[in-house]
C-alpha cells in the first residue's frame, strides 16, 4: 500500500494529464511541422503511429505490473514516454518524427494502464466512484488547455517545445509515485502474458495501415493480405490463450458487440476530426496556431460537458436512448463539417465541432457504463480495455485512411488546376507575409486543400453514420436491469456476494 494516497493520486493525475493532452497539442502544431519538415502525404502517420503503439502495449504493461510490481513498470513506461518526447523534439524529418512517436506511444500505453491500475489498488470501490469526477476533470482540463498550449508554443517559441514541455512534469510524476508508493504484494501464482496475441495484433494493425498507404501498388495488396492472415492467426491464438488480450467470448453478447462496433466507428470519426481541423484552420482559413487550438475547444468542451450531464441522466433514462441521441448529434455535426469550404464562417465551424463533441460525450460514457454494469466482475477489466482498444484502433485506421484521401484529393485538385503538386509548398499558406499578399498560386492551393479536407469529413460522416447504426443494434434497457441480470447470472454459477461486489 502507498505511504501517501494524496501524493500518489497527484502523481497519477499529473501523468494522465500529460498523456491525455498529447493528441490535441500535437494536432495544433502539425500544420507548422509539415511546413518545415515536409511529408504532407504521411501527415496522418504522426497520429497513427502513436495510437497503434499506445494501444497494443496496454495489456502487456498491465500484466507485467502483476509480475514485477506497479512502481518499476510505471517508471519504465514513463521513461519510454519522456525519451520519446525528447527524440520527437529533435526530429529532423517526418520519418524520424513518426519513428519517435512510436517510442512515445509505447510509454503512453503503459502510463494509461498503470495509472488506472494504481487507482484501483489504493481506493475501494466506493472511493473510486467518488473520485471519478476528479479524474474526469483531468481529461476535461487537458482537452481545453492542450490546444491553447500547443498553439502558444508554436506561435511564440517553436514546435519542438510541444514535446519538450512533457519532460519536467513527467519527471515530477515519476518521482512522486516512486517515493510515495510503498511495498506491494506480488501475484502468488504465475501470470501468463499473451505475448503471441500482442505480437499478432500489432503486426496485423501495422500491416493493414501500411497496406492502406501503398494500396495502388502490389506491395499494398500483399500487406493487406498479410493483415488478413495475421488476423486469422490472432483469432486462433486468442481462442486458446488462458489470458487472451482480446476477450472473444464477450463478443457473443449483443451489448458488448454493439458497443465495440460503436467505439470503432466513433474513434474513426473523432481522431480524424482532431487531426485535420487545425490544418484547415491554419492553411485554408489563414489563422494562427493559437487560433487553431482554440477552434478545438468547443469540441472538447461539448464532449466533457455532455459526458458529465449524460452520466447523471443514465440513472433516469435508458442507456441506448442516450447513446442514440448522442450519435444523432455526432452525425449531424459530421455532415455539416463535410460541407465546409474556404469561405465557411468560423462561427459555423465552431458550432459544427461542438455538435460532434456533444455526440461523443453522450454516446461513449453511456455504452461504456452499460457494458461495465452488464459484465461479470471478473471480466470488467477486459471489457473496459477492449472498448478503449476499439476506439484507439478505429482512430488509427481512420486517421490513416483520411490522410491517404487528403493526399490523393489534394494532388488531383492541383493537377486539375494545371499545377504540379511537387512544385508547391504548404509552408506558403502558413507564412504570415504570404497570407497578407496571396498570389494566384496560393489561392489555387488553398482551394485545393479546402476540397481535400472536405473529402476527409465526408469519410468522417460515413463513419459516424455507421456508428449510429451500430448503436441502434444495442439492446434496450436501463442500468438497474443490467445489474440485476448480472447478479442473477452470478448467483446461477454460485458466486458469493463478496465476489460479485469486489
């Protein structure tokens, strides 16, 4: 047990703040980074690499902490994250930045897992329920502060500082948890880590993403075929694994399957929105990085506010009704975003993003809490992590597909206007002097980029619509009914009340 719950809680909150802030900070800075390092064609890989790395390491770090203890494994995860942050700041090319984001993502997955594991270890169930608002506040604050910090650092200092800024608070969090966390009991029996499942899962996702980027070549189709083979092998391995990374039996439950599909599609739509809105605001609208960060605030505020309100409404209304209402808001916002152009009012853009944020805030907690209420206590961790995994993989795949579409549509639009894509630079659209006196080429490039970003949001609209369909397939009911069914099922197999409520 820790010597000081308050200090450990502070360290956990600080580490969660860093990880949750990372995506919005980087999204704000990416247009400037692309203008200096080039590589617009692989723009989305900066996000995808981080998401894939952080997602696939979540179950590994969790089980390693059972073997070797929370404190040393947390320290290793934080070391990966901070070293990756330093390397990202030193990147001299887009390829280097993508590679270093993998290192950073490896640490982020471990930090996320260990943070919630530590919270579960030091607080009882009732205390965790009371602390939920505090940890939700961390996500809310980071969602608001992240874009502003990212924009300020890019405009006033330089983009590498969006990565360097992680180091001081990260070191403080690591030292606090290392010193305040006392001796802890180890698992009495052997813990089997599903390394084959983790390797196959990571390999399948990476092969699929690489295949999407090289789809028009024989290599691309070969990679997609490899992804299918690895997925088949993964399913075979997971069926036999004593502690599988993917809990396949849970997918037989209609609620869990619908919630997982919902997570996949909303992650697809969400991460694409976060990744490409700053590019549109800076390069098409001609605004600063700070203004681009502020544009994301309504999206995040809508998400956090709707999440808080929706979680309370769950006690009085059906979880499916609330989730469907949220998805209708998300689909509406995505549809409106698919109609944006170079002359779109900034107010309209902000309203559209707020609608998308409200949709995320109403739908994600509703289905997550419903699943957590329905599954057996022994499956709670696996069910929750799988839903998070579905959203992360959806985001990684979504950003990759959207990035490929952006590159293809931008090139096609420029060629249609009689401009060879290799002769133009995105950096001109981010140069204040060029924006003050735009030439004919700048106008053409801006129009082409606006059309390309609009195509990206058409894809987000399709993904959001698929998420709505998945939500409609979820069974109706209320949390009290799900809890009663879980208790009945537990009683049928002879579970004791202590086992059911721990």
